[in-house]
C-alpha cells in the first residue's frame, strides 16, 4: 500500500498543530476520523509518527523525518501535476520551428515574441530553412511548424496564407537603374540575374521567371545563392540584379538598393505550415499566433 498525498497533507496539519482536536477543526473532519487517517499512515510506513503517551502530542523521531521530507514530496507532486497540465495545454516542452529568411526578416520574430510572452516555459528551437527543406522536415516530423514561402498544401502538410508582399527589384547601389523611383520590368531584360536555385523553392522561382516571360524575356541567370545573404552579396558585388519579396528590403544590405516595379507585380505569400496529423497544442498555439500577426 502506497502513501497517499492526502495522508501527507493530513500529517503536516497535525504536525503543525501538535493537537489532534485543533488539526481536525482545520481540516473540517471529526477527531476520530483524523486519528484513523494518521493510524493508517503509520501502518503504511511501519512507524509511529506521534507520541501520544503524555498530555502533549509530540513528534517521534520517525515523525520528524517525515516532517522534513513530506513538504518536498508534496511540492514535487504538485509541480509534476502542473507540468502535466501545461504540457497538455502546449505551454511546456520543445517546439521546433523552421523559417525561410523572408519570414525571419519580417514576421517570424513577432510570432516568436508572442509565443514567449504567452508560454514562457515553452522552449522554441528555430532554424532557417528554405521552403522545400521545411516541407520535407515537417512531413518527416523533424520540424513541428514552419514559415514558408509560396508553397502548396500537400496530403501530409497543411499550408495557410499569412501575408503577401510584392516583388521588388534588387540592384547594385551604383547601377544606373538605382536612380529611378520605379523600374519598368522590360528595363531588366538585358540584365544578368541572381536568383534562388529552383529546387529550393519551385513555386517562388516560377513566379519570378513567369513574371519575366510575361514582359517578353527570360532572365539570364548568371549566379544562384542558397540563402538571401549570398544572393544580396552577389548583387552588391555587381554580378547582377535580382527580384526579391519586399520583406528583404528590411535587411538594408550595404551596396544594394530596392526599387518598386511598375505595373501589376506578383505578390509573394508568406505562409505557416504544419503536419496535418499533428495534434500538439503547442503547434496549434503557434499557428494561432501566426494567424493573429499575419492579418
């Protein structure tokens, strides 16, 4: 027979009063019922806890040992109960988050701040990954939730729109077009281009190349970069121009200027993605925070 937490609480009340009648009143039970609970606890432990031989009730050596240990046991039990409740509510544990650089330059920090404020004990692990890698990692369970760009939903991964921004022209700071307030897309027809590799984001790559074709040319891709820092570094070095979502203008990289494009410009969506079968409350909280900040 194991010791019950209720029995420890009863014991601590009697130990603090050293008087069965007063302890019974505090616990709102009869004195005989209280005495029966203490005897049951003593039987379970195989030791007397109180010396009742004199008019004054005193703790035995075994009782003093239990008086020292019982508060710690109750604290850990209550802590465990609290952690279990928090875990069931998605307030503790580890949430693995993926994010494209576009989102890291815009909405991701605000979502993370919101999660930290609402769930301070939830550990957030954030990695910068391109959209294609995130979709695979989410499907495989290596990433719990991701912020992706221009991605379709799949049978395994749900994708929901958050916010859209237009494409901008990214130009070397000393480029002749950098002096323009607005860039005609046809003016880029003869320019060398720096872009993302298509496998890292097929939908986004196709948006850019489709936009160029709509204006009568195919981009002359002379260099590719696996991340935005590399691409903008290549632009700053004068290797070419690029088309990038407006989010990246927040990075303000040296040697690169961003200019709006004239006419109808494609909008690039940032989205939140998660595994359809995942019932984690923490994932749901993240998705809710992303929705709230994306509207």
